[in-house]
């Protein structure tokens, strides 16, 4: 497999597109200091608990019978999951928890882990460092594209595609793979507010079929974009995707990002408000891969999906929405999860771009 990957690298290196980096769009001198910008944030709160509970019940009833889509059959450990499972959870930034359906059923976190590992690395290394090493722009190509790497002169482009996620995992602090893994599982457990366990069956299944991710890691390494051994990094990344969560866990994790990095259930400051802002920005741009524009246009919230059927959606200052339904569309996103997010975005006023006319006047 490694020989094949290296052969692919030699082939693609001979065909590299030499694309110069675009000039910076922003002058850091124009950035308002965090202590001043934070004081100006005003995003409101969720409606009353009764309204939120009723909205979740309505969403569950509306989409429970939707059986479109198929489970992720290309991953053996996911192919046998019950396609009828369906759970919704909403956790407010102040800690209110609302659930309906199979919100407590555990499943592997898969690509949703990318968002929270990025937040941890952004916190550890800083805003500019991760932008320089990984990038923050949407590729417009599928999540596992190798062409995107070549078209961008070796840049992973953003942390939500597999290339960017592998680059981020290689940046995780730690002297070796085991130390980096411990950093990740500890960090994601703090986001969830409870210890997370690995699904050994999913880990074994994906380890036996992750040749493409290993090839991506080797290609990145040939461009000096990996900060750790490619094979070791791919293994750690496969493990992080195999952590078990529920829809409720995802809602808590999303609410932590919504609340400036403070877990609303434990009160722990998991990451800084700055790391949350950076994470939500990359989620808005690329969380749903090449369909991120459609997602933002219709739903208006940063979100991240996983092929096991989970979706986490975040409304800053208000809370996190977690859904679980294994039936996926052609892009690998949960069908019912997307419909729930769309519906609740409107009925609960979660869309970041929504506003109403104001009669306020400027004081003399």
C-alpha cells in the first residue's frame, strides 16, 4: 500500500500545477482586539423551553417517516446499522437540554470529529499558524479529493476535507502517536462533558480500508504539509473518527462552541472564544464540503456532517443541534438530519443571517 502511495506521489509530483499563493485579503491591523470585539457580540437566546421542546417534537413527527437515502455501505461496520434510527437533541448555551427519539443511541463520530480537533489545535497553535499550515478555503471538490491538493500547490485547503483534517491531526501536540491520540480523546471528551470511548469494530473496519487517506497523507508529506509520520497520523485520524457519541453529545459539543468554548453542562472552558470563532468560520465555509454554500443559503448556521448519520449545527450564543439518522444522500449527509436543521433553523430563529427591521434611531 505504501509502495502504491509513493508511486502515486511520484506520478502526481511530475504533473504539479505551480499555483502561487493569493495575496492576503485582510490586514491584521484592522482586527479589533478580542476583548473589545467580545463585548459587542449579541446573538440573543433560544426561545422558551416549552417552545423548543414543541419544535423538536414537531420536527421528529414531520420527518420520522422519511426513508429516502441509504446507509454508508462502503464501510462494513456501518453497513449493518438500523436505518430507522432517528434522534434529535438541542442544548442551549445556558445548559437546557431537549431531546426526542433515539438521541441517546451511540454511533461513531466520523468526520464531525474534524471540527473539534481543529478547535483544539487552533487553541494550541493559534489563529495564524493553522491558517498558514492548513488553509481555510473551500475546495469545491469532494471531501477525499487528491486533485484539490495538486491544484492548490500542496495546500490541504481547509480543515474539513480529509487532506486538511490529516494535516490538522499531524499538528496535534504530542511526542508520538499515542500522546497525540490521548490529547484528542481527552479534548473531545471535554467537549462532550463525559468520557468518550472508541468503537473497536469501526476502527478495525476503517483501518482495513483507509488506503486513500494514507495516500493523501503521503501526498501531503511530499509537499512538506505533514508535521508527523503519515502512516501514524492516518491511524490517529482513523481512531478519532471511531469515537462513540450520541445526538445529545453532538448537541452539547455544538453548544460548547456556541457558548464561547464553555461547556454548558460542566462549566469547563474547553477552548477559548477565539478558537470557537475560528472553528465556526471554517464550518460555515466548508462543513458540508462542496455543498456548504447551499447549506448556508438554506439553513444559515455552521454545521458538520458524518457518514454514520450524525450532523452537528451551531447557532452562536444560542446553542447546538445534534441529529442522528443513518440514511444518507449522494453527498454522504444525513437526509433527515438536514431536513430537521432546515426546519428548526426557521421555527426557532437560529439562522445567523435572519433579522427584522428596526425602529432604533441614532442618539444625538
